C-alpha cells in the first residue's frame, strides 16, 4: 500500500507541474498575441517620415515635369515658327496675287 500512496503523490505532483507549465505557456501566448498600440511619439515620427517621403517624391515629380515641359515648349516653338513661316509665305503670295488682279482690273476699267 505504501507504494500506491507514493505513486499517487508523484502523479499529483506531476499533474500539478504539467498544469502549471500549460498555464504558463497559455499566458505567454496570450501576452504575445496582444497588439501593442504605438505611442504618440512613435505616431508623430511615422507621420513625419511619411510627409518627408511625400515631399521628396513630389519634388522629384515636379523636376521631371518641368524638364518635360521645357522639351515640349522647345518643340512647340519650333513647330510654331515653321507654321508661321509657311503661313507668311502663303499670305505674301495671296497678297501679291490680289495686288496683281487689282492692278489688271484697274487697267481694264480705266481704258
């Protein structure tokens, strides 16, 4: 009987240790699973970094857009110069033809 009492005590002790270990594991999992909220200071740092990144990207975009605008303006000026030159030549020709027609008409009418 004595051995049955001793084995029973060992079983109870082992059961207690096992339950304690299980509770400890469960508690550690529960604590690690909780989401920690960032502090105000961390939030401000995060926001400041986001703003800095946005400003940097905005500056890069502005520079790229300005370069594209310069190229487009140069092309536009070249094209408009060619168009103006062609139009001026056509206008000159039309005025000359109109002048010649008028000159001939006046000669016919005054005879």
